[in-house]
C-alpha cells in the first residue's frame, strides 16, 4: 500500500515520505535526523530523494541521508543541489525506483529561479509536491524571481485538477488564513476553513495536504484576478491595478509586511 507521510522538521517544515511497502522516497529533506529515525523505525529502504529547490531547509539533510542510505537525488536543473544525479525541468518525467510511480516535472520559478514541482497519481489520487511556491492559503516569498514569474507559476498550479492534493513544505496555514481573511473578509469558505484549521492545530495535527480546489476557493494569491481581490489590493496600494498579475504583486507585497490585528 502506498502512503504519503509527513515528517516534522525544524520549527514548521514538513519532509514528505512516499512509502510503498518497504521502499521510501523522501521529498525536501532539510534535516537528515528525523528522516533517518523514521527509516530505521519503519525498516524502510530509501530509493530516491526529490528536491524542489536549493534552500538549506529543503536540501541540508541530503548529504548525511544518502551517505547512510545511498539513493539517487533528483532536483532542478538550474540550481545547485547536493549529490544531484538527475537534473530536471519542465516536461521531464521520472519513474520512482522500484515503485512504478511516475511523476512529471513543472518549472515554477519565483521563490527561487529554478524551483520545480513534482506531479503524479499516488495511490489513485493526484499529488503535487510544490516546495515553497504554493502554500495552504498562501504562497512563498519571491527571493530570486519576479512577481510575474510567481504569478505564472501559481496559475499553472491552479490549473491542475481540483482533487490534486497539495503537499507543500511548511505549516503556515493558520497565519496565511489570517492574512486571507483580512484581504477577503466576506469569503464564507475562508471563515469555514479557518475554524477547521484552528481545530486541527489544537489537536496537534498537520493541516496538510490541501487540495487545488480548496486553494482556488480560499487562497488570495490564486484568486488575485477576482474583482473583489483586485479591489482590495488596489485599495491597499492606493491606485488602480491593471490586471491579475499586478493584483498578485500588490497582494504579495502586502503579505510581506502584514501583521494580524
């Protein structure tokens, strides 16, 4: 049976493990310690490591991990990733070793210049590993790309099937929802989601995965082209915004300085 398991790391990271029988693929292992402990406890064989981008909290554990459990490392062609064996970009496809699971690659620059995502059916359900580009109710900061690139990347992810499960890399959901409610206070789906997420966090459980359908309803960065979002962004910056990309850029800049009341 194939399953996707979150391993908490650092203050708010999730390292995702795709396990199938006794085999495991690890996504964005920023810290080797909890992964090594999980593999030992569950008696799993590491067959691959997938990296979405080069930030240390996503790749910092690769060296120690593959030193103990030799396995091929897959990652973005345009970024420097430890021990990388397979450099990937838009349109590439991989089959996870020993698992018969296929993933296709999307280029999603913005957070970093060469950021990629992995998309494929896992246990009969579409799954997306998107690193720090798309978050539950949010998106990553723009460090190396442009707002236009990030908007294009998010638009590509928003076009995926609604049932696609979103496996992003941080537990930022509640903070993101507080910003989303400030931007779009009349969104009933947002109110419902915030209440559900608060209950989930009180139980100490992850709020992930999300789904693309839920993000379309409640994520302000995917909804930047909607009239009410554009109006809110324009009111914040004090001038009209010509299109969805400009609205997104204004919302992202707003989030960068947002402090909940």
